C-alpha cells in the first residue's frame, strides 16, 4: 500500500462523518439526555452515603435508614431502565448509520477510476471497508461515553472542591503527570497503528491473491513458496501488534502507578483531616466515592484517547 493521500486542509477531518448524524439528531439527543440523567442520579449516592454514616449510624435512626435504602433501590431501578432504553436507542442509531455509511462507501468505491485500483492492493482496499465500523462505533457509542466522562470530571471535580478544597488540590496534583504520559506515548501508539494497518493490508492481499490463484499454486506445486511469503507478511504484522501491546502495557502500568499514588496520598491526608476533626467520617466516605468516580473517568478518557487516534487514522484512510 502506498502512502496516504494528503488531506484537504479546508475540510475538517471529522466534518464529513458528522454529517451522517444530522438526520438523526433527535435520536442522538435522546440517548445523550438519558445518559446525563443517569450520571446526575449517580451524584446522589455519595450524598446518601454521607447521610448514612453521619446521621443514621451516629443516632441509630432506623427509620431514616429505611427511607434512604428505599430511595437508593428506586434510583437503581430507574437507572437500569434508563440504561436499557439508552442502549436500545444507540443500537438503532448504529444500524441506520451503518447502512448509510456503507452505502455511501461502496457507491464512492465503484465510482473511482480504474487507476485507483491498480495503485492499491486488494487487501488494502478490503481493510478500508472495516474502517467504517470503527468510525461508527466511536461516534455512536464512545463519543457519548467520552462526553459523559468529561462531564463527570467537571461535576465530580467541583463537588470535591466543595467538600474540601485542600483535598481536591492534593487529588488533582498528579493530573499533569497523566497529561505528560499520554502526550509522550500517544504519538508512538499512533505511528504503530498506522504500520499495523499497512501490514494488515499487505497480508490480506497475499491471502486473497493466493486464494484466487489456488489452481495455479497447486498446479505448479508452489504451496511452500506461497506459504512462506504469507508467513513473512503475517510475522511482520504480529511483530507490530506485539510492539503495540508493549506500548499499551507501558501506558497502563504507568497510569496504574499514578492512580495508586493518588489513592495513597488521598488516604493519608483524609485520615489526618478526620483525626483533626476537619472532616466527618461520612464526608470521608463521600469524598472517597467522588474521587474514585473521578479517577475512573480519567482512566476512561485515557482509553478513549487511543480510540480517537485509531478513528482518525481510519478517517484518513477512507478520505484517501
């Protein structure tokens, strides 16, 4: 496969694909609205947890415990229904977007001049067919999750500052290291992904050509030569995947270490504030729940950043 064609700077890379969603804005807005409702309901749980520790346990208030428990069960049931409806809406949206994207892709593919197919291998063209699914999955499922994770960071971060500004400052202290880690590693991961896609196209081409010419391969007893050539292509692909796995492992290990340090620092300072009377036990538990949700959102956004890089490469290949 040759190098990617230069992109048109006057056209935003995402603009072409966002156009697929304009006819279904109401469906997308409904799914996103339900997701926001679910996130807002989850905000109530830390407050209820604080009330259990500060008011129920200290005063042995059984009636308040029953009320809070019933409210939490009702909220959980509502969340289950909301998540089910949201996922069905996303599934319906995925179906119509898939049909539209594939129809346009094949229509454009068969309108291309013959010279396009002579300059690219069949495997390279086949791999580009699957790029549509990556982009659709990102823009229907992962885009909503990414927006919600960003909303979680803002809302939970604000609540952490509200509970205790000093603890919030400590909790946010390692965020620059997170940003530095991904700023350093993402370009390496993106370059590896490009190489993987090219190698996958070459191996797919080798397989397709061997199957099409299987009569000649058998007639000339070239099975060993063809298999050796195919294994050479596949070995290169597997080596690139191994390199990509090592890069992802490095990122995950470093991110896990940073999260562990954050939890250790938080546990130490929270314990100090409780012993000094600056925090109640209920506030400690509520803040810990908020911090755990905050760090989970950070982790999800970190994972989505890799998927965004992969989707961008898919868009470049389809734009070609």
